C-alpha cells in the first residue's frame, strides 16, 4: 500500500467490504484494488492477464 494515500482513503478502507473487493476473478484474469480519488471509494478492476 502506498504511503501517499489521503486520509479519506485510509478511513474508507475501514468501512469497505475487502472480502468482496478481493474476491478471486475467473481463471485467466487478475484483480486490482485501487483508490478512486474522484469518487473517494476503493474500486475493483478485473482484467485479462
């Protein structure tokens, strides 16, 4: 986790369903969890490998 995250990101982390965000993707895909500064929410991105 980067040390440059804003306080809002750290606060939202405590209220986020990390289990849902980190849920495994379908075979051959990867999951990236990132902080969306515009919406001030943690997001999940699923992409092909």
